[in-house]
C-alpha cells in the first residue's frame, strides 16, 4: 500500500460507507499501516457517504493503536452528514476533525 505523505502525515483516503461490512477491512488496513511504522495518519473522509457505530469504533481503535505508537490520527474532509455522526458519537473528543486534508496536515 502506498499512500501520499504530506508534511510528515500519511494520508489515507477512504471511500464508500464505514459500516459493519467495511470495518474488518478498515481494521486490517490500520493494522498494516501502524505495524509498518506509520504513526501519523490523516484519514480523508471526503469520499465517505455513511458512518455507523462500527465504523466509528474502527477509527477509535486505530487512534488508540497510533497513540500507543507515540503517533496521532486525525480525521479530515467529512461531509456534513458524516461530520454530524462523528460529532454526535463523541469521537471528536478523541480524534480531531479538520475541514480538509491540507488543514489536518498543517
């Protein structure tokens, strides 16, 4: 897997829905990235149309693993519908949400 790097942050673009069907693959992706030494991740949610609690839990699990590796995980570019779910789920208390990738990588 080859993801772009911006200012020392690895940008991980996600697509489609982050739900119970996508969560296992999402967890595997984060495991590979974190185990491969990528502790500073920006998750680009621009192309994500839906997030449920399983998707939020996958993101939170990745955030815990990244923190344990002395890194950070940021969310960027969420559409209003996705942003609302992330905010209502209390995820922004743990994972900062930025308006776009450029802001998240600054």
